[in-house]
């Protein structure tokens, strides 16, 4: 068995175990394989183990891999910082963008989404701990942003995404994820129908599932350490 195959099995088992432990349906959590800086061959290996959703952080890298693997039925999720001069490429290739944090980007994605494709699925990125180093809208401004983007025709706002502060303290991890889950619950109570919480990475996946993650974004635990060059 290859390393990637082994890791995918291990994570699948861990997700199923978490779901059981926290009283959730196993089908309610989607594993997004974060393949940034790993070669197309690694993606193909995971694909051969039935993995279909892959996350990329860099526009150029996603485009190249999508081209190389064009014959495969892959859903590309863009999860990196997005500049407005790159929205057009992303709108053409991605099924999902997890990192929308301002109206201008959302507008451009909607305008540039090819009419031949289904609407682009979007998550609003929230800076739950107000870290200056991180992108994302603040919890305070989230409602206003959601209102302004929710009527755009060619994107569908599915939910919220966060990269909370890095901590090994599982209590803190859960508190931070709960901030995002709580925000979505409050928005839905006002009439929205958001169904996606994109939260949890290799180091905090269990806490994220405990707090309601529906997409976990896992890189290292599947593909190993990322090459630095
Ligand atoms: C790189 C990355 C991940 C995956 O992180 P790992 O710790 O390798 O699992 C998840 N989400 C985002 C936004 C990332 O940039």
C-alpha cells in the first residue's frame, strides 16, 4: 500500500470515529485533500483511492495541475489568498472558493464565472481571532458582507471558512471553531441557508468535527510534509 493510500485510509477512519463520538452522520463531513506544493502525481495517487476534492492555495499552481489532470473528474477548491487580478482564472477552473473576504472579489468571481458552468460555490473567510497576519472578514462585519454578496447571480454562498490561531490546546481549538459555527447558526436564524463550515486542518481536525465542520482541509496528514522550494 502506498503512503498516500495508507494516510487516506487512516484519516477516513479518524473522521468516521469523530463523527460517531460526536453524534454526527459520517456523510456530513467531506475530506478536502490539500495538495499545494505537492506534484500532480501525488494527486493522481489520491484520486486512484477515490479522493475527488483537492485544495490548492496558489492560482498558477492550480491552473497547471488542472491542465495536467484535465482528464480526471476532480473538484478544485481554491483555499489561498485571492487577488482581484486572478479571479478570472479561478472562476474558470474551481468548483469552490473558500477565501472570499470582500465584496469586490465576490463580484468579480460572479461576473467572470463562465455561463456554461454551475454557479461557483463560495465560503466567506472569517478572521475569528482578529489576527493581523490573517485575511478574513471580522465576525462583526460578516453579516454586512454576506448581505452584499448573497444576491450575486453566478456564485452560491455556501457557508463560512476559518483558519483560527495555531494552538495545540484542544479546548481553545474548540472555542475558536465554535465562534464560526455560532456565527453560521445566527445567520441561518435570520433566514440564510448556509450549509458549510470549512474548518479543521491536520493539527485540529478532531476539534473541528466536534464543532460541526462539514469540510476539513487536510494536507500534511495525507501527503506528508510539503516540499519547501
Ligand atoms: C495548507 C492549508 C491547509 C492544510 O494544512 P495541513 O496542516 O497541511 O493539513 C488547510 N487550509 C489552508 C487554508 C491551507 O493553506
